[in-house]
């Protein structure tokens, strides 16, 4: 099969997208017919949007002005400016809405806030730096003086801009030898303060 390597730079209207997009890959197919624009990249597939670079076994770009980026197989997002890396098996990225959706097991490394996360479903709003993390979420935070804070819940809202967490559903925090459980747990990662709401339970080593 003939190998095709393509590199495009699309200059898009500023009111549609804040950043241009470049993409490349081998063994690729391109459809540029009006209303059916579609690019499928494989064999080293990569997409760059601003400071964000996305790689995967296969990447499909579609929609008007290549609005949608769909990735499958060993997908990875590295954003050097935001200080975040996401590894998973499938990604759907809406460039217009600035939203990343993941419905597979993922690992997140946030070097800006010294946080790592695992779970099975995620929505990442890039515009306000808000992560909606779902399904068996485990979040680890290095607190320096008191070791690793381990947060777990069925659902976690992580505001990267405020560096705060809201845990719901089997919510628990294990930290410095203590354990806290509640219906809702709020954590300020900057001040290392923990608030418990609803029915609570705790074990504190005195």
C-alpha cells in the first residue's frame, strides 16, 4: 500500500478557533469534498493545536474547519503550557467548544498542581480548566510535608484554576495516617483544608 505522509497548516478564522491546527501521519486518507471533509491519520499520527500535542494509533479530523479530533489506540495529550498530560485509549476533542471527552480508562499527570488521577470517564473543559472525572476516580496529591493525599470517589470535579476538588459518591480522603469519609468532600489543595458534608465518618490517629 502506498504510504502518504501529509502535513497541513490550516489558517482558520479567529472567531472560530483561537489556535491553528497542524497534523501529520503516514498511511493516511484525505477527503476534501465539500461537506465531507475528512482526514484519517495513522502510523505516527499527530495533531498540534497551540501548546497541545495529541498522538494516537489513529486520528480522524472532521467537521467544518476540522472542528472534531477523534483518537483511538494509545492516545496521549501533552500540553506544555498548561502542564498536563493525559494517556488513554480514545479521545474526542471539540476544538470549537474547547472540550475533551474520554470514555475509557485514563491517567492524568498535572505537573502544575502536582496531581495525578486515574478513572474511566472524563470531560475536560479547557476554557475554564475544569475536569469532570467519573467512575472509580483516584486522585493523588503530593503535599510535601505530610506525604501523599489520596482522594477517591465515583465522581470528582477538579478545578485546576482554583486547585480545588469536590468528591461525591463513596467519597474518601486518606492523608497523613487519617481517613475521612462523607457524602460530599471538598478539598482545597493549596491550603490543604478538607470539608465534609452529609453523613460523615473518620479515623484519626492521635
